[in-house]
């Protein structure tokens, strides 16, 4: 599902205009992003948590040339699924 698909589904299932739904979806995504960047994270019970995870510096290997290179430390976005989501996925 793409962002436009989500906006279309929410528009069809509500009494809101498409432009209003787009603004709300953009606002929610912006707030989730800023919370992850700040290190605060976002937890949605039953669905999961979005957080920022630290990765230590490590030795990497270029798969084409087999050359070893140093990969610096960095932060990456991380999603941890909640119990409810895991159960729904496993049910199929």
C-alpha cells in the first residue's frame, strides 16, 4: 500500500475531504518522523514501536571487490512489531 492508497481508503471510509485526509496523514507521518529523530520514539499499542537504533562502527566488505572498508557508526530507524500485529500476521 502506498501513501496515496491510504489517503484514498481513509477518504472513502470517512466524511472528510481528500485534501483534509492528506493533511492529516502528512501531519501524522511528520510527527512520527520528528519523534524518531529526537530519540523519543513512537509506540502504538498492539501495532508496534518506531525508534532510533544505534549501530556501532564495524569492518565491512565490498561484495564486488572483496575490499575491506571501515563503516562508521550511525543511527537507523527501527520498527518493533507489537504482539497484536505479530499474532495477526501469523494467522495469515
